[in-house]
C-alpha cells in the first residue's frame, strides 16, 4: 500500500481539527499529485462533512474539474453576492453541466441585512470591507457552519499576500484545504489545455481575477493577477481569507481571520 493510500487515525470522529492534524497532512501529502491527494482524502472519508468553496472565477475550473473527477457529489458552494458579472453566472451553469457536478449550492446575502445596511446597493463605493462582510463573508459563514473541512482555490502565485500557502491549514477548528497552493500559472494553463476546459469569458478581456462587478477591473501588464480587485483601495482580500498566510507549522489556528 503506497504512502498516499495510508489511512490516518487522528482525524477519526474528531469534532475539530488542530494544527497538528494539518502539519501531519502537509507532511504526508508533500510531493503527492493533487488528483491523487483528493481521491485519497475523499476515499478515506475522514474529513467529516467537506465542501468546495468556488468563486467560478478565471482559474476556478481547474479545481472544480479535479474535485469532480475525484468525487462529483462533493458539495460546491458559490456565494452569489448579487453583484456578480452576468458572465460569471453563465459560466457557473456551463461548468456545472460540463463537469458533471452533482451537488451545486448557492448562498446569498440576507435580504433584511441588505435592506438595513445597503439599501441603495452602493456600499461597495464607500465601504468595500463592509460590503464584503454582508454580501460574502456572512453568507459563506452560514454555508460553512455545517462543514468540518472546506476546499479553497487559493494559490501562492496570485499575489504576495498569498505566499507560503500550505496545502492544509486549520481555521476555527475547521480543516482548510488548498489543493492548488503550489501550482503555477503555467500549471493551470496546461491543465486547461489538456482537458479542454472552457475559460471564463472575461479572462481574454484582461480580467485575470474576477469577483463582484463593481470592484473588479482589468489587470495591467506586469501586475499581480489580483491587482484588479478593489483597485484604489488598501484591500487585497474580501475577508474570507486573511491577507498573509502564516508559514506551515505555525500555530495560528485562524486567529487573524475575521470574526464571522
């Protein structure tokens, strides 16, 4: 039995994960291909309730394809902020159909919260952090409440704020998995080509990272792929992820994450 197929005992029946769990998983799956890692994790069924959180952005299809191949029944959670590009919503439907995703879920902001805190829908223009909080962070927190582990599409190369990204982290007792953390842009492009996966329709127009329409702009040559997000603001993340990822093995446990 190969190393990737070796079962581990410390996750069984655990209500929460610890940094030690993440450290052991990082060691165990170091150098193991992403597809093999995901198939092994799902087959062992030791993650508890797990879901993939996807923005259906410009690079999202690679992880969606990998997860769907490993287990198409894994829930795929999309936060519709009600400020998304129409192209993103259409792309989402296309990928769900073409990749055979069996459990696609959508979570939206609470109508009463929007009525109270963003009645005219323009909060993004003067308080982007507050807008993200009510339209993205809080809805996702509700969706993640029933998860023991969640899969993220973050990658180290996307910006300097995502350097030192491990495959496994622990945030508020939940295991956070970054299967593409060490992938490069070339790796992603090669995967798109190998499996003939459709690209996001806005990518060819210069939108290298796509979020909400009002806060997403085209990326200029030489800029980080995420430079077009919240341009002009001192802001690099929506609040779902912290700005700087600790080095693997540090005992952060999500202390720098926003309180949901």
